[in-house]
C-alpha cells in the first residue's frame, strides 16, 4: 500500500466524524448563545422580572389615584378631598394650616 492511498483512506474515514462534530458544535453554540439559547433565556427572565416590578409600581400608583378620585365623584363627594384638591390647585391655605415646605425632588403626590 502506498503512502498516498493510506492518507486518502484516513482522510475519508475522518470526514464523517468531522461533519458530525461540526454539526454538534453548531447546535451546541446556538443552544447557549443563539437568539433562543440559554443566555437569551436569562436575559428574557431578567426583563420579565423588571416588567413585573414596573407593573406592580404602576398598579400601586393607579390604586392610589383611584382612591383619591373616588372621593371626588359626585355620588361620594368627600369634603376633605375636595378641600385638599381645591387648596392644592389654587395654591391657598388657611391661617390655621401647618405648612410643610418640600424640596424640588420631594413629591407630595
């Protein structure tokens, strides 16, 4: 047997395992780093947690506003809430009121 034919035989016998190894590597890479891989799954989970926290914050804010708006409805007019909103909108106070000054970063509502 000549050296050239031995090299061809070995090269041919290595083609199939090399192709299967390349395919396995390709799918392994995509399973971890691809658009739908493990890394992207972790990023989506982080985004989902952030969105859930934002949703909880928005719901709490909405519930607070809803409580305040219920006091201003015609059927359930709450005089205290009406007085509070009127003073806030007109920027007025009674002489007996205690006034607390807030900084520019502090919000009352």
